[in-house]
C-alpha cells in the first residue's frame, strides 16, 4: 500500500502467453470469470507493448497516449469497448484516480442509430465521398420515418431498404415513385425468401408511400411468409419421470436446478439469478423474470423440501465464484449433466420449461392458467409449448364419433325383485330397517327426477334412481347398527367404476340434493360443503 492508502501499481514486466500471477489475481479480485481474466489480461499486455513502443508506462498513460492506442486497434465497437473495460478494471484495481477515459460512442458514433454519425461518416467526408444521408432527398426521408414514431435503428434499416429498391428501379428503367406491382414483384424475386427480409421491405415501402402520399402503393404484392409454427420440445412422460427422479435423488445444486426447471418452468437465467429471499414462507416464489417483469408462482411441495435440504451459501441460491449469481451457462451444463446421468438424451435447459408447461396443459387443459404460469403475453406463445398426446387425440376422435352416433345408454339393472315399496318394507326384519327405508322414501319419493328402482331385501338395501349414473341407497344392517345412506355416481353408463358419498341420515342427504337442485352447491358434493354437524 502507498502512503495515501492506495494500492501500489501493478507493473506488467513479462510479456508471454499468460499474464503474470499478480495481474491475474488483480483481475480476479474484480469478480471476473476466468475467461474474462484471460481476455482482459491479453488486452492489457497489448496496451503494455504499445506503451513501450511509445516510451510510456501503462500506469502513467495520458489521454493523448490513450487516443493513439485506441487508434491502433481495429475500429470496431466490440474491440474498443473491450479495451476500455480492460483498462478500467486495471486502473481501478491499482487505485489510479486520474485515469483517462475513452468515449467509444464519440469515436464510433451510435452504430445502428444514426448513420450520419461516427468515424466512418467522418472518414467519408474527409475523402469527399457522399454519406448515406448526405443527399437532399435522404435526410428529409429519414426525418419523416423518425416522425412516424420509428426508432433510429428501425428508421435507418427502412431507409436502406427504400434506397435498395430505388437503385433497382433506376437500373431497370423506372423509379420508386412510379413502380408497379410487376416491378415490385420482380424486385422481391431477387431478395432472400425469409420472413424478416420481406417484412422489412414491405413495411419500409408502406412508410415511404405514406410519406410521399401515393394513393395506390403496390406493396400488396409482397406476401410475407408465415411464421413457422412452434413445436413443443417437451420430454415424453417416461423421460420426464426419469429426469425428475434422478434430480431429486442427487440432493445437490445441479439437481435443484433441474427440479426448478421441471416444476416451475423457469428460464435458464431466471434459475441462475434466484435469491433465497425470493421464496416466501407462504409457499410462493416472487422474482423478476424476462422483460424485467415481476412474477409470482406457487412452489410445489417437492421443491420446498429440496430447498430446505439445500445449505445456504450466500444471497443467491446458486452462488457464483465471485459473490454474484452463477453464470446461466453453468446452469445449462448442469442440466445436460443430470439428464445424461438419468439415462436420457442430453437436454438443454429450455426443454425443462417446455416439459413443465406441456404437462400442466395435459393435466388441467386450462391454457389460460398455463399462460399465466408461463408469464406469456399472448396465448399463441403458450400454445407453442403445449402438445397433443395420443390419448387426447383419441378422446377427440371418440367425441366426434359420439356426435354422429351417440352410444346407447344401457340402464343398470335393478339388483332386486320388482315389488312395491310396501311389500318390500314388509319383508325387512327390524324396526330400524323399516325406519331407514321409510326415511329415504319420504325424502326422495315425491322429489322430481327421482324414482324407486328396487331393493335387495336379503342385504337390507333399498335404491332410488335419478339417472343411470346417479343413485341413492339406504342400507339397513341386521345387527342393529345405524343405517347407512349413500349417493352413488357411476363414471360412465355400464361402467364398474363409481364414486360414493356417505351421509349420517336421510335428512342430510336430502339437504344436499335440494341445495344442488337450487344451484347452491356443487354436485357431487365437495369437501367444503357442510350440513348440520356432519361433514363430507
């Protein structure tokens, strides 16, 4: 340390393939990745060689010397920004406070925003060559495009497309203002048949003819290719189960990254940047995702248990080597490693998102809820993540066939003899059985839609029927146990699968049926419905 408390300058004395250990340590302290350390060290060695040729020291490089060094580099925006960043890290790491700075925008201009600015435009002017916006017709046109609320980059791109068509027209003996549909069609035949190219030319000419006031623009002849339909890349159900099982068994950060992708459908960078504070105690995750939009998602129990078993090593769930979050590319490598270990093909991270959304839509069929879960602005985007399984296609085919030829609904045969209710009551042993059967008959005997359907007196059972799918029974036991009142719902006509709901007495059963008929409760009843002291 110097007397002023600053870190002593680091001199680059050796020029070799790798930076000296002290320089590498200095850059590593800036929380840079190993690749960034290598690239910035290479740039600093280049700067040091330039300083030696100029008789200067890198630690004392002045603004004039910096300008000469930057001029010696390839004049590309990426190279200049790379040099600027490397020198900034070096001088900040060595504690230099009077370090010169370079305005890359001032040297290069705003590339893609206004072609009249920048080094290339100044060089053309020095050579006496006309610039892209130097003519008297291009500048007003560019201003007109900007006045139509187009961004600088978009306006410059449209201007290039307009100029290209104008040159083609001049070469073919016509002009852009008098071009016909035949001319524009012939020009389009010379263009790449890509959606982006045709779309840019069409929009550019639409703006041009709107500015010039041409009443019959020929732009309708340009047919923009349709956007390719997005196909779901979701894993099969068997592959998804294998991957989920392998990830849960690992109980490490690599497995956790896969679990988060499979259960929450998060993107790669969203997984990498998760903080522990994003997970609330209420079982929900709140984070900032794509487009800097805040989202809130429910966290499945499996994910919550995995998080509780994961030790916390800082602010981020997946900490990086220098205190920040892990690199998204690292997460990508983890997912491929876990998928290979699970015995399936190596899958990229976004396949996990496809799988989560496809499974959610397969099970629920609620595309609107899946859209909110995916945080998509348009349902068409979500539809690209979904799929039509063989089972769902078979159900569609069956539904179409049933519409043409409805299946015959065979009524379920009565299990007992066809006797009158009075005759059946006379065969029942025990007063409690008579009372149970009479109570059910009193509740359902006169209710619209219900009819007496028979009994099995040997088993002490009486049955009323609302439809072939919906029955109500009273079971009277011979050992004086309380009677059982049940609603039966069969899944399909003639099917053996059914659901049942038990009730403490016939009155409770009648209350549920009356509430259902009045629209006050769902039917079959749910666990939230309560009557009297009983619950079901």
